[in-house]
C-alpha cells in the first residue's frame, strides 16, 4: 500500500529496469508467468505428459538413395522460414527418398504414408544466402547446428518398380499407347509438404538403426549430419504449392554401409514421369523439430559451459515496469531506464560449481537510472546474489533453473530529488524471483545464452525537501520479467 503525504504534488515515477546481460533473457518455452507445454517430437515418448505418445507429429522416416539424372532446367520460386520468394533452377535428380520402417533403441516406427516418396532435385541460384544457427531435436539428438546453403528441393512423388527404362519405351510408342502407359504410372501423393534441404556444417554422430523399405532390410549406422529440410512453398508455372504443415522438418544423416541396390523405378511428381536408376544407400532422414536461435548473446566456452556472471555482464529489462507511485488524477508520470552493470569497485565471487550449482555474489554493482525527459542519471550501488541449479558441462544443450536470490541498493545521500530511494528484490527477501537459462553450443564452439528472471521487487522512496517529490513517500511491490540482448557483443 502506498503512503502519500501529499497527493496534490504527487508524480508517478516508473523505473523501467533494464537488467541487460551477457545472458539473453529470452522467454524460450515460457510465457510471462506461465510455462509453455513441452513440444512433442517423434521419439516414442510422451514428451508433454498428456498420456499420448507422438501426438500430432510427423513420424515417417526415409532412406535416401543416390540417383544421377540430368534434366532440362526448370524454373521455380521457393519460400520458407529462411528465405523470401527466391528464384531457383532445378537441374538434376540426385536422390530418391523411400518411406521405411525404422527400429531404434527398442522402438519401431512404421510409415503412416507408405505411398509418399520424395525426389530430391539439385538446385542452382545466384541469390546469396546467409548462414544461420538453429536448434534441432529428434530421436538422435538435440543441438544447435549451422545451416550453410540450399542444396535440394524435395517434391512429393509416387513410385513403382519397373524393369525397363520408361523413356526408351515411350520413344517407340504411338501417342495412344503412351497415354495408356502413363495411366499406369503411380499417382502423385496429395496433401504433402515440399521441402527445401540445406547443407549443414558437418559433424559426426554414432547411432545405429535397423531399416526396412521396398528395397532392403538391414542395419545401418548414422555417422554424419548432412542436411536440414524445411517445409517450403513452391511456385512453378504460375501455380503455388503451399506448405501443408510448417512444423514438419527432416534432418538427414549419412549412413554406412553405402550398399549397392541397382534398382529401376518409375516415378511421378509435379515435374512429370521419370524412370530412374537407383544406385546405393546414402542417408536416413528423420522427423525433426526446429527452433530458431536469435544470437543476441554469445559467450565463450569455459570448460564446457559458460560463466554466468562476471564484470563484463550487463542486465536490462524490456517487459513490465516498476512503479514507485500509482498514478492519480492530475499526476504526471515520470519514467526512467535503468541498467545494472559493473563499476570500478565491483566485486563478484563465485561459489560452488556448474555441476553442483553455483552462487554468484556481487557487491558494488551499479544500477544507473536515466530519468526520462531530463536525462538525469542516478547511480545506485547495489549488492546481492544469483543462484543456479546444476548443469552438466560439456552437454550441447544445458537447461537449468536460476534464481535472483537477493538484489538491494540505495541511492547515496545528497540527491536533490530523493531523501531515500531503495530497491529490494529476490526470494531471499520473501519476494520470489525465479528464472531459467538455456545454454546451446554453437558450431564455432561458443555458446548461445537464453535466459529470463521474473523479478518480484519493492520500491521505497522519500522525496527530498525542495525537490519535485517534496512531501511524498511510498512503498510499492510488483513483478516484471527481465531479459535482453548482450550489449558487449
């Protein structure tokens, strides 16, 4: 409750706390004050705990086979979550993707659409592409990867096994016979995504699977990441083929052995009917969940993790406001930006360890409040501590709870506007201020840091005689979310 000594002179001061960090105070997986349910992925597990396994997710897996077939160039425009509509030329057929039955870690995954195959077309384009990092999660792994350039267009295709090259057969037949033969060609699967597959910066994995499709049944070992496939909107000959499900992605991994199959098939997709020579096994493509990474905060590696708080760290707030006094009729709102940062006399002590949990104690940090309008800066020395739950150094993704345990500071005497301006926050003062941090290893070895705190605070103030707040005092509590970019990067 506010205690107002003089309502007539009352002014509202809103301190927009900018607690900005070498963390990213993002809200991945969380809305303000609410936890977002965990995403389901195709892994045979009830990820979100609602009693249903792999609900509403794509669980079809594919074996890819090498195909070498040049075609007359075809112009298409492609648009996905990485690129706006961009012109490409389709110049060759390089892969056939067969739906397969996959066994992995004691679980069996059967294709829901055994008729849905894909042809992978090689692409050419003069348009530049900027590499980016994304988070992927599937049955094999969860990690950040670096996407480097477009490589394949996947088109939905029907497939039948044949014994003769179709083009040779058609070239010696009259038109009426050709139409009859084409009627025997497989139908094009409907209501299916196209995909744009991107090269990724390669990295090794070791995962064993047992695969069965129309060509073979045998064990394989996935050894290397090769492609990330995004759902894509394709425009060809003025017709737009829209994305059916924007959440379905594939991650393709090179497998060994590259065993020879030497099969002939007939395929049909939106580019026509083709006969293809299938040469050897190349990759396994698994359903994948993709999350964009906004690299606002990148920190260097520190023995397989990061240092959460050091003299280079800065904090800021972009959501919610700290209210010193509630506005009343006729009052004037006064706002201020604030930044918590280290000063010349700052001392930070680390206790514990990442694997057991840490406490970061800080003294003589500086909370600099920049008042709106006047631009006047109030420098408030603060002290406190932040705690972290255990994490496992070396893991590619480290996700753990944090807590703003204590934060307290008071403006030094002599200010012309405040006889007292005190800021108190944190669970140690009975004001819960939980947070969460996710560290993601990037392809260059550094870490992306994504974090937030929901800070519960109390503001106490007394106006100074002769100042704008003369005769006023108050005490207000509230909760705001702290997040922000890394200002030092």
